[in-house]
């Protein structure tokens, strides 16, 4: 297990812009506040979305696309550096009008309304390719 203690240096709340990309908005916030590491939670609604499911046997992401309004019942993730850029590793639980839920890695979604809380850590977190999982994981 790879672990370390983290010190929180700042906390922010933000409203995501309608029509923007959900994950890009979180990365934009991280860029604005110079956050090279952090943890966030968010909620709201999107106009469309693309979730990814990671097939562990094939070591490949598969998209699940939605072209309809959905509630963001839960969204969590972290900020870290990937190839020198701030990256928002984002997972979400989305629900349709019947209450059916869909969950996975949130690749992209168009914001209808969104609110995010970001806790910024003092030291950066960096991602590097892991041969076992074929994913970019924290060092």
C-alpha cells in the first residue's frame, strides 16, 4: 500500500458554469487556485454525459454515453498532476427521471447546474503509469 499524510492548506466552494464541461470546470478551479493536489465532492445536474467503465481483463476503458438530462446524485474525485498538467480524476453517480442510477469514471458531461467543494493539499500528488493495472496511479 502506498500512503502518506496530507495537510490541507485551503478549501473552496464554486459554482460550475452552465454549458461548460463538468470535469474541465473542476480542473479550471484547480488551475485558478494553484492546486496540484486535492479532494473534491460535487453535485448538480448535467445535460448529457459520458461515463467510462474500466474492464480489468482487457485493461481498457469503455464509454457509456447519455444524451439526456441527468441528476448528479454524487460526484467525488481528486486533483493530481498527470504529465505535468492538473487532472481531475472524477467518478459520478447519475440518475434519470425514473431514479435509475448509472455510475463510473466521468469523462465528460455538459453542466446544467453544479456545485463543488475542493480541499487543497499542501504537497502535490503525481500520477505515473502502472504496468500491473495499465492505469496512471499516484506514485
